[in-house]
C-alpha cells in the first residue's frame, strides 16, 4: 500500500503493508493525516503541489484550541459576574464623585466663612481649627498605642482563635476575595475589642497569601501567620484543639481559656456540606457548635461567616452572655421572628459586615459574605476597612 505521511516537516511517500504498520513506524498519534493515492507513480511536481495545501494543517497544530461551548448555567454565571463588575465600577465612581463634591462644598463653606470675618477673628478661627486637628491626631495616636498594648497582651493570655485557610483550592477568586475581606473585618473588630483574642491564620500560602499581602499594612498586623496547618502548629496541644462547625453535636456552653478554637475559612455557598466536620473527625480533634438554637430560631441554616463567629466569640468574652452576643451580631434577616417570643426584647442591633451574598468583596469595601440576599455597600464596612488600613499595626 502506498500512502502519503505528514511527519511534521514534510510529506513522505511510505510503502507499507497496512495502515497499522504505517502508524506504528512513521507517525505520532497527533500526526495521523492519511489518504491513499490513486496510483503509485505520483511525480515530485505533484508532491510540491500538495505541500502548500498541508501548511494550514501545520499552522492549525500550533494554534490554540477553540474555546469549548459554555452551558446555559455557565453563561448565566458569566453574565451575572459581568453585571456585578459593571455595577461595582459604577458604585465606586459614584462614591468617588460624591467625596469630591463633599470636599469641594466644605472647602467653599470654609472660604466663605473666612471671608466674612475680620483679620483677628480669622486668625483665631484658623488657630482653633489647627488645635482641633492636633487633638484628633493625638487621640488617634493614643488609641493606636492602647490597641497595640491590648493585642500584645492577647498574645500572652488571650483566647486562641484559629482561622483555617486550607480550603483555598475549593474557592473561586471571588470567594477568596470575600474571605480576605472577612479576615480584614476580623482584625479590625479584634483591635477595637476591650478583650481581644489571639488570632492565628494557618495554612496561609499560595493564592490566599498573595491576596492577603495586597492589603496595605498587612505585614504589620499583630496576628500569627503560619503557612503550615494548625495540626503542625499546635502539634503539642492537639488535645486542646476544638473545631467550631455547625454540623457538630456538641454544644459550646463556655469558652475554655486553654482550648484553641478553629474556624473554617471557607466561602462556598453551601457547596461543601459537612466538610469541616469530616476534616476534624479524620484528624481526631474535638468539635463543637455555638449554642444558637438555645437562644434564637434561625430562618435559615446556622452557618455563619468567619467575621460573625469571631465577633460572637469576642462579645461573649466581654459579656459572658450568649444571648446578648447572638442578638448583637446575627443580622435580623437570619432570625425567625415568628418562632421567638423574646424577639421584642432584642438588643438593638448595629450594622455589621454580614450581608448574605458571597459575590465579590472588592476594593471599594463592598460586603460579600454568605449566600442569600444581594450585596450592598455599607458605610460601616468602609469605616472598618479604612481603620484597618490606616492604623497599619
């Protein structure tokens, strides 16, 4: 049998007994371009005519493969992400424009006020304003010093709380960004707390570490950052490790100062059910869950975000009251009002960082946490983020 064989650089005439022998001796699997000749007497001129026709095939070999067709669900997700990005950019531009207008308005009011005063009164007003500014700077410096002292003391005798960051490979870039924002809120909350905890970040490596390093002042945070797992970090205290998971049957009634409480750093929209519980069981460490069901009825699952769990633990360390801690932290939308007779006695809730969507916490301080409602921009969120960045401790 006479055949033409394309071997990567040229066409060759090959005489073989069958196609199988041709493939095995002369061709690679990806080079199986074959066609029989009508006659064995094809001339060199004819082969030169066929050569250009094969060049596009050679070029196609180096060209990238065509993008696979997307499913309807994938197209919907992509469209949703594109709408979100456009909305986020628009909100960021609107906020920047609003700040510029406010700054211009205040500057204009200040100039008009100075213009309406005499020289002596003007100098007095300017000096008064400088004094207020100095006072604010001194107060801020004093608060920074006090915060640093509290966090240093927490490293000595504070309650150890670990955020497990070993689930980064299970999250998308948007979910990783959400988790980074939650960690940033945790640090801001802990710094303001009168009795801060000793926070650890374990398994902090790879893309998770890269995103955290983008936070201004992150290298100065007074927390422990470990690239190894909590099992390796606390290998001599394994009996004190307690993984907090909503799937546990053990209810946490009190916080033990010797215990090291672990919170799973996972934003997954409930894709990975029972993941933290199974991990703790495989590692042979204790598990527990917060006593939420004893004090209020949830309208959805009892799965909370990382910053919500951290804030609840911090509130309990101060008040020793689970009920007060839950009502101050858990958002109203996650409570089932009809099932609680004590809902009229609720402690007034403040704005927290617990909006119920994991859609992208971006640079503009948007809230992205667990999955139910729509994301929104909050001034308290931005205030917490600015405080976390400006202090750079």
